[in-house]
């Protein structure tokens, strides 16, 4: 009789047999492969938390945008503009809109703009919303689908606002609205008491966004709407864990999305530093 050895799946960290051809929990093919155990083992040792990583990137870019041109900082008593970086700083780091794209051909800013913010309250409220919404999407959709949703809903929201003629725009709210759209789809698709509760909570976020956009000036409602609708569409196309475990396609597209975001942010830093030399 052959003795079976147990191990933790390198992707979902559930206990499985080492000779399983596919993880029964997350669908990872060949979870016992040595290279997968090593790669995911290194990642787990680094304690990489996607939500904390995104918040950290947003905070780092916000601080850098303040340091690029400290003499132009917004230090007014108005809380909405307190500690606001200059328009020049935001442009250098990858703000998007008709001005950067149509006038300068900076299409990559459709990605980088999601990591920039125009003031202390702006980044605070966006990161608070991200901290509340992102863990749920990570749990129900998986890391790779979360990466797809976060990147491409931001791109879709800013592209729609570009088509609508918004000249200059930044912020994580397009991607955050994409997460809300994904949660809306999840709640409606899952149904039942739990799904209904999730759907109603997400609708509460949507109502809040609409009211906020109506009563506060300077809100990019086009980006919010584009993020929300694209979030619903991407969630519909990719599915969620309970109905469809992450497959190879999700992993490849999720990895590509992460690399595209990293490349755009690195290029933004290079462009900003080069312009200051």
C-alpha cells in the first residue's frame, strides 16, 4: 500500500495530497510541482498582501508628488485641497485626460492615474474604501481576477472620461468603482439571502457615489460610471470562485495585468525623475 503525503496547495494554502493532479479547492494544475512550491513559498514568506501593496503604492506616489514641487503645495484651510500636489507634479507622474493623451500622446497614463491623488482627504477616503471593498473581492474572485478587475476597470473608467472630454484627472476611485461593480454582479448572480444582502450593500455604495458626484464639484463621474459598468462586465466574463475556480487563463491575464501596472508606474517614475534632472 502506497503512503500518500499531504501538503499545502501553493496557491490557496489548503491541505491536499501531494499527488493531486489538480487542487480540488482552487483548480491549480500540478500543485505538487517543485517550482510552484518554491515560487509560492517565497511569496508567502514575503507576506505579500495585495491590498496593502496597492495602498502602499498609492501612499508612495502621493508623497513623491508632494516632494517633486514642495513650493507649490496646497496649504489652504480648505480640507478638500489641503496638502495637494501641484498640477505639474501630477502630470509628470502620470495624470491622465485629454491634455496628457491628446496633446502629449501619454496613453500609459490610463494606468498610472489610478495611483495618484490630489490631496490628503482624496487619498484617505479612497484608501479607506479600498480597504473595505478589496478583501471581499479577493476572497470571492481570487487574486488574479482581482488584479484584472482593479487594473482594467480603472483603465476603462479613465478611457470613458477621456472620450467625454475630461482634460485632467487622477484617483483610485475608477478602480474602486470597478470593485463595486464586481460585488454588484456577485450579489445578483449568487442570489439567496447572502447574495441579496451583498447586492443591497453594494447598491448603497452606488447611491452614495451618485449623491457624492452630484453635490461635490470636480468629481469625475464619467470615470466612476465607466469603472462601475466595466466591473460588472469583467465579473460576468471571468466569473467568481464559487462558480468557476481560477483557471490558467485567469492566472496569465492576472499576471500580465500586474506586470502592465508595474511597468506603467516604473515608466512614470522614470519620466518624472528624468524631467527633474
